[in-house]
C-alpha cells in the first residue's frame, strides 16, 4: 500500500513539474496558407477567363459591312453643321428601331474610323474586296449583309447573358485580396501598413495589439495576422517563442516596435515565403483558402483564436500564445467568424471571380461563333467568285501538244469550208 501511495505522489509531482509549451514552427501550417495569399497580393493573379476577342470580331464584321455601304449612309451619322461631330444616339427616323438602338454606338465608332476614302479602302482591303470585279463586290456585299445580320443575332445573345462582369474581374478580385492582406487596394509604404486605429507596437504590448474587440472590428488584416502569428517578442514577462512559423535559423523575425517597423517585419516574413511569381488561380482556389483559414479557428468559451494557444493570451510567450484572438467569436457564436473583414474580403474575391467564370463559360461558344462568322466575311470574296483569286488553277502547265476545247471540235466542220473557217482556231484542210 505504501508503494502505491508513493507512485501516485510521484506521478502528481511529475505532472505539476511538466508544463505545456509552444515549440518553434507551431504555426508553420498557417504560415504556408498565409504565404500563398501574400503572393497573390504581392504579384497578382491570373485567371483562366475567356477574353473579349469575340466582341472585337463583331466590330470587325460591322466595319467591313459599313465599308461596302454607300457614302450617303456613312454620312448619315454626321451632324450637318460639322463633319467632326456625330449623332451619338439614333436620329428621329430610327426611333423605335431595335436594331438601330443596339448597333448605333458601334456604327458611330466605325464611321469615325472611316472619314476618308483611303480609310474606307483600307477596311475593304482587309477583306480582299478593294480590287475585285463589280459582280464579285455585289455578290460579296449581299453575303456580308446576311453574315452581319447573323453576327448581330449572336451578339444580341451575348449581350443578354446574365451577370456580365461590369469591370475587369481579375482586377476586382486582386483588389479584394489586397484589401484582405494590406487593408487597402495597394501596399502602403512607411508606417501605413500598421492597421488603422491600432496603437504603435512596443516591447510589451503584443497581447493587446493581437486581440480584436469583436469580429466586426476592421482594424486587422492578413499582414498583421502574420506578424501576430510569426514574430518573436513583444512581451517581457516570459520566454518568447523564437520562431513561431518557420524553424530555420534559431532566430525569427522580431516583433515590430514602431509604425514603420510593421512593414519591415512583414517584408522579412515575406522573404521566407519564397514566392515571387504571378499565380494562376480560380474561384475554387480562393474559396479553398477562405475555408482553410476559417476552419483553423479554435473556438473557446470566451474567445476565438487563430494560431498556437495554451492559456492567458496571444502574448508571444511559449506558455501563452502566438496568435490573434476575437473576444466575441466563441464556441456559442462561431458563425461570427464569417464577419471578420479579411475573411469576408477573401470570400468576396472568390465570389466575384466565380461570377466571371460562369459568364465566361456561357460566353465562350458565342464568342467562337462570332470568330467563325468573321472568317466567313473575310472569305466572302472567294465564296462570291471562286475564280476571282484562283486563275492559275485552270492553267495546264504540263508539256506536250494540246488542243483547246474549241480546237478539239474542228473535226465537226470537215464538210464545210466556210463553217470551218468561221470557227475560231479551225483551219480548213480539205480540197474545196
């Protein structure tokens, strides 16, 4: 019995003397997620979206069609008092004309590009219609009119697609990502990277500056999150974790102790990311990043914590925490995590890119159709007159003696000298 009591006492003493601590590299998994996001902000993103080439094809089709129309029609768009001024909206005789309303802006812009005869000829030359017979031009013009109507109907479908991005979708997503990382759409210089309304960091205020009052508190951004999770120091009461994120050299990036030092600390962390190229991303990639960071929160009774945490607070100490905390994102109200600004901005970036991807997928076949129609327009001179550009195809270049088709029929006139001699290329060889 004595030995049993002694064993229990020894176990209790060992437990009391063993203290949980945060080791170097504890936040490495989070830092790798942050690194990828930092790279998006620093170097930009590439998204695999359908370009607007089809829209340009439509304008090219209209331009060729306009170049074949009468000069009277082209002058119709100019104001009589000044040839450099144009009717920017449909004139009275076109009121209620749906096609004119849809195409007027296109027409006016095209007419502005064809002020001189040389410019008109240049447009015709693009379609090889500047130097053709009148018959070929008439036939080609009729065909191009039909193709232009076909292109108009396709372009009308394109214009009717829902959720067309109002701006450059990639640029919009980049701005949202940069806002999540920097708190602004461009990287601030000097002391500007320090979050707004945050006190100047000092040697002993890390826990205060890494604690947000509520999820709705907008002063944190991902650059600051990285500083709270990955730097060394900022509290003089205990033993600091030397390298919270990357256990590389034994001495990690120091906690900043001035406003400009915030940018320096962030840039030093960035060097450990080793990412310097523009990344190819999709909405799904950004959405996955959002989900990983969102699901990395540790929800407790009185707070929500992101990063390594034991007790007390995010003070950078090995027995405390290298983290950020939100005081109202608790296990009872974990849904509030979605209102954290930098998370919401990442979600918005994914959503805006997803909308553009859906539009791109719907637009792609229509844009391709416009490209095909443009190709048919460019080939209209051949379709209208297959012989117009292929004269050499009918020339027999082989050696030997030949008779023309007409010459080959001379034998039919062997009974009449007059008929024979009146036939081109026939020579009478009879006696009378």
